[in-house]
C-alpha cells in the first residue's frame, strides 16, 4: 500500500476517526492551491476522543485526522508524522458554552474575555512549522508564512497523521 500521496488514496489505508452517527466518514481536506477534497472513508476504529486516536496512531494502527493543537508535540518528538503535508483541515471553531438561568455571571464574562484574548496565541504556538514535518520544506500555505518569514493568514487547523 505504501504512504498515501493524495487524499483519494486514504480510502486504501486503515483510518481512525472521531465517531459520528454513520459508520462511514467524510474527511474534508484543503490543498495548497485552495482545492477542497471530500474523501469518504470507512474507519477501522471510531472513538470520541483525540488522545485515544492519537495513541492508536502512535502504535501504528492507522492514519487519523487530528487538530494540530493535539498532535504537534508528538510530531515534533517523532512519535507521529504528517502523512499529507500539503493538505489541511478547514478552519475550526472555538466554543465557550455556559449554563445560566440568570444571565451571564461577571466571572464567566471575565473567563470568556480571557479565552478570546489568549486562545489565538495558544493555538498558534501549537501549530506545526515546516521544520517539524518530515520530508523537507512544505508549501508556504501550510507553514503559515509567505516564503520570506512573514506570517500569512491561517490556512487550517489539523493534519492527517500516523506513526
């Protein structure tokens, strides 16, 4: 089978995925030129948490799709590798959910403001850089840099990874 060279080849590999209602999964991946591919897969393992999927990938069970904030350190340590370095997940959304019958408590408001201020820099610090990805340099759209070191707009929030 070898290593997949494009998203369509993922269907030929063992995949691990976050569980949804259906046994089939559709991974949406964004390429370096703005191309979007939706690949339908039938994962061997489906679960409800990223650490479990990451542990299985580290053990060589299969390829999984993980947010960079979850897998970046394992990639840097060489425990996981990015399988399709030119492809990314669509941009994610961060939710702060709270329950209150009497409106927003001041402490909750302060916490939400704190998250809004700090979350972007925390996510950015967890992002993978080209030097973290085996196989040499990667396209500027993946590194988040314009080729001269200047930061570009964020292009995605995750990577297909395996051990």
